[in-house]
């Protein structure tokens, strides 16, 4: 949706967000704001709701309360659906094993971006060092290579808000650097990234959003007050 | 429109490259039809009388066999999340996937049917009518089957449950498909009436099923 007519996103605002899964509250009254150029790391122990928060923002979960809004740089009279401005990258890579890396990226370009753009694909392959693997079917790639091929979608299709769930998982040191560089370049270009992670991402200055700051040690998360606190 | 065609093209490419699934469906169809004469005996008149209905039932069962994974692959590899976050409404994604299923599975099964008919002493001159009526019915099978595939998605391998849920919805298609066939083979009544009703059923399924399947997917994912 990166055509000239699309309005430019200046911030993501989440206010009073609550989300219930299986009858118990995973997120309660989470409020924060991500401005253009921000990289926010979502941190917190397992089960605190990092993935739930990302999926809720992506519109994949029903909210039990609160609002998720995009703010626009210029006044927009008829705001397009927010999902057209987001990249969802989860624990799986959203790749088809029988298609080549290039074909997978071409499909996502046509589906998400409405046009095939060979230059953007070349840039994406280059960013994640996939040039030699571009025409191999995904089924023959290693775990880390698949991860990188999945991440290449973020660059092949330009979207302002990246929602990444454990993107470091399965990546070696060099690939983590590639990811960090990609996130930094995205932020420098005015994009936003919200990254759930247990490890560090070297993407320049980042903010940290701690979920469950008042959490108890209860493994099931009962009674967890998942209010979000923005650190640093 | 680009996004719709992208899904359609991808699913056709996947269906053709993962050729095993089509082979399984065709093989299943072959086996179902092949064991029938063995069970019923070599009474050619009897076989000819039931051949139309048997070929239709085999088509429904084989289509169901291949449709239970319609959304499962996309769920497992994370594509469904990304598909649902695109600008294309989920209803149209479902429609594109159902059309692809018809082209990759339904059409080969339909074209295979006259060949299998030989085993049942099906009158060869009527092969055109058989293929024609099945080609009208098969898209409806793909579209209605998509509802079942969406409903049974969380069960994992929902093959049997899918058949249990969806076979009753195929009964009208079966009745009017076989009625068209019998009428054109010299049975009582005109073939036009059941053929038109069959077409109406197919068109209704094309319009309504994507909404039902998309609703089923949304309920499961967003609930």
C-alpha cells in the first residue's frame, strides 16, 4: 500500500487495550504510543501477553476493551483499514515449501502490495543475504535460512508498522545483524517496529515496553496485572 | 483484483506442484468405483442403471477427501495470519481458494469420471452429459466444502468430521445432478428442469459459501 495516494502514518496509539484468551485476562488496560521512527522491544516473561498484544494490534484477535488507532501525518477524512499498514511476522515464516524464495516473495508482493516489484525483491534478498538461495524451493532451506526468507517479506513489501514476534529465533549472529540493520533502516526511513523478544536486537536506539510489570510468579498468569510500563 | 488473482494463481501452482494430493483423490475415486462391480456382481443392466449415481457419489467423496486441507496448510505455515492482514476481504480469499480447488481437483475428477464409467457399463455416448452436469456441480462441491474445511480447521485432520458435517449439504446437488443425467439418458421428465435447479444451487453456493466460511474462520481466530 505504498502508493503515492496512501496517507502517511505518524504513530500507533494503543489505549486501554484489554484482551481475554480462554476466559482469563491476558492483557488489561495496556496503553502506549509508538511514533514514526520508533523501535520498541516488547519484553517480559513467558505468558505475559507479548504475542497476544502483537496479534491484537494486527487485528487477529478480538479486543475486550480499548482502542488501537493509527495517527496520520496529514488529516485523513476516510482512513483506510489499519491492517493495510502492518506487517505481521510470527513464529512461522509464512512461506510455501514448494515455491522458491523468489516466488514466495512475489506472491506476497502481489497479495499485499498489489504489484510485483523486482527491485524491492532484489533489495530484500540482499538485506538477508539470500541471493544464492533465491531460486531454491523453501523446502530445501535450513531453519535459519527459512527464517531469513520469511523476514525478507518485510522489505519486499513496504509497510510502515512491523509487528515481529521473536524474529531472532533460529538466526545466527550474522543474520541477527542483518535483522538489526533492516530494522534500523526501516526506523530511519520513518517506519515503526514493535518487536517481541527475549534477546537483544541491535537496531540502534530502542525503547523497551515491559509487559506485566506487576506480575506475580504465577505461571498461569492468574491475577497478573498486565499493565504496560515503558522503560528507557 | 491483483491480490485475488495472486491467491488463485498461488493455490493452483501449489496444487499442481504438490501433485500427491491430486493423485490421492483420483486414486480414491478409482478404487471406490472399482470395488463396486466386485461387490454387486457382473450384472451389466444393474451396473448401468446405478452407474450415474455411483459416479456422482464417488465424485463427492473424492472432492471431500482433498478439501479438508484447504486452509490447514496456510494455518500451519503462518500464511493465514498474513492473508488475513491483507487488504483483500477474507470472503474473497476463500472464494479464490475454492476456485483453485475446483480447477486443480474438481475438474480432473470430473474429466476422469467417464473413464471410470466404463467399469460400470455407463453408456459412452452420454459421457458429454455426465461431464457437463458434473462440471456444474463440482464448483458447488468446492465452495460448500470450503465451509466444512473452515469449520474443522482447529481439529487438525478433520477429514471424517468434515464428511459428517458437509455430506448432508451435498444431497441437493446429488439429487439434481443424477436427475439431470437420468432424464437425458431417456428417463421420465425433461433434463432442463433439474439442470437449471443444479445450476441455481451452484450459483447460490458460489455467492453464499465464501461468507459462511469466512465467518467460521473469523469466529475461531478472533474469539
